[in-house]
C-alpha cells in the first residue's frame, strides 16, 4: 500500500510539473520556456510515400516523395483563440516509412492543419492559409492538447483540394490480340459512383477516339483531350464498339487523379471482344456499417435512418475483373428453412431460388432486388445509401428490412453476358462471429406496459428505468436468450437480467399478442430461447397474487350499466345529452358512481381497477377532477360533485376513466345543466 501511495504522489508531482511548464502569465501569454516541442508524424499512405508501393488494378501517378517533391506548411488555432499562421516545416525520415517534424509550439489545445505543396508550384513567402490551399496537393487535419501530450499524427490525402491534375497514357493491345473488323476503340473517363461520363470544360464528353493501328503497335495515346481533372477517383474505360450494333466491349481500370500530378503510364489491354468477364470474389456483408465520404467504414445503428430498417455494407474484390461494364447484384427474400439452413457453399439451392440470370422468363428470377448500373440502385432512395455497381466499384451500402431473411449473389457483366459464376455473399454474425446462412437482423422489443426495470439497485434506486428495451440480433447458430426478469434472491435484478415490476405487482410472463392473450412459450417457468428470424414484441404481464387469467383488453371496458350520475336514474348514455336540473335534484351536491359487479360463472375474472378518475370540463376549462383507488368488486367508486359551483345553461363534457395494469379505459358522456 505504501508503494501505491508513493507512485501516486510521484505521478501527481509529474503532472504538476507538466502543467507548470505549460503555464503562462496572468494574461495567458506564453513565451520562452512556455513553448514545448511538438512531434508531428506523417503516416505512409497511397498518396505520399517514403517507400514506394505498387497499387493493384489502379492507374495512379507515382506517389510524392517527401524529401524531393514537397514542401510542408502547418497552421492552426488554439481553443484560447491564439492562431498559428502557416509556417513551413521540415520533414525528416529515419526509417524511410514515417516522416517526422519537431516544432516548438505554445502549450494550448490546438486544431492543426498540415498541407503539402509541390516544390515546383509553391505559394509566396509568408502565405495565408487560403494561399496555401490553392497550391496544396495533400492535406491532413489533427488535434493535440499540449497540456497532456506532445505527439500528433497526420494522414495526408488529396480529399477536398481543388488543384487539378493531368493524364498522359500510352495504350496498347495484349500480344496476339487484334481488333475485329468493324470495331473502333474510344476511351472515356467516368464518375465511378454515378457511372456518368466526365465532361470537359466545354461540356463535351472527356474522351478520345483511338487509332487502331497505334493500339496494335502499342503507341496509342490518351490525354483526355488536354483537359485538367479535379482530384478524385474515376473509372477509365476503353470501349470497343461496332457501327449499327447496340453493344460494346470494355476494358476498365480505376484512375486516381492527385492534385498537381500527371498520370503517366503505359496500359496493356487484354483480349476482350466477345469475352465474358471474370467473376468477382470475396463478396461479404457487414451489418450496421457504411462507407463515409472520407472512405472510412462507419457505424450506423439499426433504425437510425428508417424505422424498421438497418444498414448492410456489401463489399467485394474486383481485382481479377477488368472487362466488366458493371456488377449485377441480386438479393432474394426467403422463408424456406430447408434452403435457408443449407451451408453457404452449397450454391445449387441458392441458384434454384434465383434462377438463370440470363433467362428472364417468369418464375426464374425471384430476386426481390436485382440491380446493375442500367437498372440503377440509386433510383430507389428507400433502399440505397451509398456506393455503386458501376465498373471498378467495390462496395454498396443499402437498407434492408428487419425481421426478413435474404441471400445475395454478385456477378460481373458486360455485353457478352454475366460472368460464368457468381460470388455468393459471406455473412459474419455480429454477436457470435459465426458464419451465418442468411442475411438477417431482427428486433426484440420488451414493452413494459407501465412497469419499471431494476438492474441491481434497491427498489427506488438509481438504476431504474421505465423505458421499453430494444435488442437487435441475427439468426445464427446461437439463439437469442429472452429476458426472464424475476426478482433475485437479494430482491433486486442484475444488468444481464433486470427485475421488472409494476407497483406491488411482479412480472409473471411475456405476452406476444394482447388481442388473444397469447403467452410466449416457457420451459420450467423460464422463457424459451428465441430461434426465429422475425421481429418479436413482448408485452409484460404482472400479478399481485400469483398467476392470473389474462383477458382481452375489452374485458376492462367501463360498461354503461355500471355508471350512474347527477341523480339520473339507471344508466348514463355515452352518446346522449342528459338534462340535469339543480332544482329537480334539490341539493347542493350529487354523486357520480362507478360500480363493477361481482362476476359469476365458471371462470369469473378476479380483477379490480387500480385507480379511477372523474373530470368535468367545458371549453377547455376543468371544473372538477378527482382520483380514487379502484373499489372492490360490487362496491362503488363515488365522486361527490358540488353543483352550486357549476354555472347553468351549458353542456358539460364528463370523462370517467379507469386503469388496470397495462390497460386504460374511458367512458365519456355529457350533461346539460339547467336551473
């Protein structure tokens, strides 16, 4: 214990020393030793290299080499309001992989920007941030609190920058390939997400008609007709077409334009005319994930956008495919357990559901969703979130419905047809990590019906909630364990199985249908595990004296025969205006009563109302309101009304209301009060 105390004292002393070293004068001014060295690291990525790596199936300019091509500028603002103007900094690399900067900076909490400009096109001396941004080719952002750390890491990308790049490619055919008679070759640049052709400054498609002889010789050139291109990722395609024939065969690749860089590469085009594309591979889906605009995989909770739907992130590998025009995704909703529970590697059962993709006769294409870039998935905003099925695409984010089961397959497609085989989706369970046979998420909702959860504290403690609980799960090899919220030995619940009660009444079982009173199945008084794929609503039922019979909600309705009011003999009709005279009654008060008779028969209900209330109002003003505990069966709840307090000549709205456990019922009527 002494050692622990000693370490705590030492740690406190060190923290005080750090804070003291960073503490300024009364005016918040930092000078001299108040500055501390900030260590900046720049991680290696696809756009800036300290060691060059090759990319697969991607046309991109050689990465910037930091110590040869770039000059770095750092600027930012502290929470205190102090600003750091753009300052050129020197980057060093001792391991050839990570660049480092050491800069003395004031001890504030900083938001910083690091930008790199090509050394051939630098801003002027002492530039502003805007002047740096117009020249920047890479940029990164970060935050650092110098009170607690002196290390910050930047990842530099071209995202958001405006400086244009260029393209200068040399194109040729694979050895032995010839161009069939009548075919001509054209090269285009497409938006990789929308599939739309990129336009030139003059509004024309950015393309070139290629010389066939030069293609065969391997000397055909493409420069996008001299157009500069905004930084970003594109699809570059060479398309072979024939006059009077509505088909084309394509070769394509990903084209990355970096600010201030010219893509200078030699491209070899394989034999593709009339050939079906290869199939994609590694087709997977993740639940509650989507790819954000910055390219990072981001979490999104179920029903965060659309009630009843969750996000599914489909991803695949198309590196082996470079002759596709698009990908074709098929998703089928299924309910046949024999098919659903087949191993994912048994494709025959799945093919029997989908049918032949190239024979569109009735009954053979059963996919609920069938999309390619011609039948554009983006046309359905209720389904589409992001990504694309256009050539070179690698992911698609969609919304799927909770409580449904789906299977999916993905083809490559061009004018020669679908790839000979498809990629079948691999599904990994969120909860168990198991490989699932179908795409499925479902909702289990625990509806407390006025009850209270206790998760471990004494009743009335701080860990209580009256909110309905919602759990999401996937049908997998592990069934879902339904809560059994009974009181523990200590009179409490636990975080894993909270105790549920309603006043003095304890939870006794779950009901799946209030209309029929259907109970959720139990074994030895414990709810069975849930082994289905549909959404499940569970309504809490409570009892004060052991098990009770649950009736339809209408059992608790207030019947006309039970109500007497204002001296009117017998019953008070809900749909009639009852005329009541103060003179006729001859008293300053009168009574409103509700009497629930004692039931007879073989199985009489044993309930009584938990509470009863009565209100009189007119034109939004309440003249009388009172609440009572529910009376025993056969005994009346009575409310005494002082009629002298009610002006005559008005038709009053009366509301008799009663509540029993999860059910509230009302009995409205009117009275016309006269002198």
